[in-house]
C-alpha cells in the first residue's frame, strides 16, 4: 500500500499569497489612449522613447544603445502621473504591466512584503517585456524610516532594482508627490527624473471640454475659455472636481424644486424621439407651474436642466485648488537640482 505525502500547509498558504499578490498588481484597467491624456506632451515623448519604442521595435533596435529604463515621475498630486502610466501600458499591451501601490505594501502586505518584492521582479522577468510601476514610492523609500518592517522592504526593493540590467527587458517607473523625502540611493536607482506639472491652459481647456461634455450644458466656447483661464493653478483632479460639482447643480435644482412645468424634449428611451410630457423645475410664479416635488414625478419624465455658466461659477466656491504656490516652488527647486527631461 502506497502512502500519500502530506502537503505542507505553509506551502499552500504561500502559494495562495503569491496568487493573491499577482491578482492585486497585474493591472487590467489600462484602456487609456495617449489622446485622452490632456497635455503632458514632453512626458509622453520621454515615455514613448524610453519604453514604448524599445518594446515595439525590439528586433530593429538590436545593437542600438538602450534608453533609460528607470524613470521617476514627480509632480503634484492629481496631475495624472498614474493615468499617464496606464496610457503607456495601453500602447504596449503585449507587455506585462504590474502596478504596485506602496500604501498596500506597507499596510495590506506589510508582514510579507519583504518576500513579495523578489517575486514581483521574478514575475516581471518570466513575463517580459514587463513594466513595473511603483506608485507613492516615497512611502517605502524615505530618508528615515522608523518602522523596521518598512525599512526591510526598502532594502529589498533597492537590492532588486540594482540587480536589473538592460537585457532584462523590464522598465521600472516610480511616482512621488514628495521627491525630497527620497534618499540618495533611491534617486540614484532612477536614471531619469520626469516632472509632471500642473496642466497648462490648453490642457485645462481639453479637460473642461471632456468632462463638461458628459452632461447637457449650454456653455459656449468662450465660456469654457474663461473657465480654463480661471483654473490656473488647479490640478487635473481639481478641474474634474469642479466640473462634477457644476454638473450636479441642475440635479440639485430638481431635488429642491417645489414647482415643475411640462416641457418637450428627447425621450429617455430614445433620444431621437421628441416627447412633450417631460417635467422641468420652474419658478412658482410661472403661468404653467404645477406645485409638486420631484418624488411625485416618474423618473423617466424628469428633465434635468442643462448646466450653465452660472453653475460653474457657483462651483468655484466649493472646488478650490489643492496645491499651493509654495509647494509648487519646492517641486521646481527639486527639479532644478536633480535634473529633468
């Protein structure tokens, strides 16, 4: 009678941990095109030259000096560092894209991160060409770390990065909002520093058109240009917050209205069919006003008014810029000292 060998439960647990880790970091949410990234043309050019072209033209570039494959993206929060990396990964969808959140490594995976870091790089080599993106890298690689577990993760990460060579077909990208917290060893690991700045006016214009266009509005081109000018100093995320708040104003008008009147408009079931029994909020003194609340109107009969310039202007009181000039000056000084594209 032959016996069966018992499977070590620690091995089973370890295998499950690795599978969970791989599922967590292997990003599938990368369907972002270059054209969807507002502005940042210089950043796109650097990433295209350093990552996209070498992967897409591996055979034809044999013997050609390789570009830098270790890039640190720095810039204010909300300027699109993660978004542009997702767009990069979309351009080279034949590669393996691993998106690692430093906050996860120091919280969700903190007890095992020291062992998972080598697995990350082994997996990248096994599935090359590969792109590894480490977001918020300053959380792992600060000058001074009091947490012993995080300090060991940093040591292991630096060891793995230093063992990379150009034949590995692995591109490493890091992102940080606070590069001054990184120690010199970490900065030396990244061969190039790329600044992702606040959006310029044309980029703000593109963002506004895209996000305001998600709902009906009566804004003119001149209105949007005025808003783009007024949002100088806003991050991309700030502009999205502004547009979301503005587009909610018509919804709030519906919710707070005490009187409605019938109006004609596109049928909710078929936008090409015009119906004349929709209800839109109106003033109590309107000759056609009916005293009802929005809850008394069938949802398919509610007509949300278009967003207006007044709605956007009102939203400026709620959606303020999140980055101050002092912080931007500090970033600019770091870029001056460390170097940029």
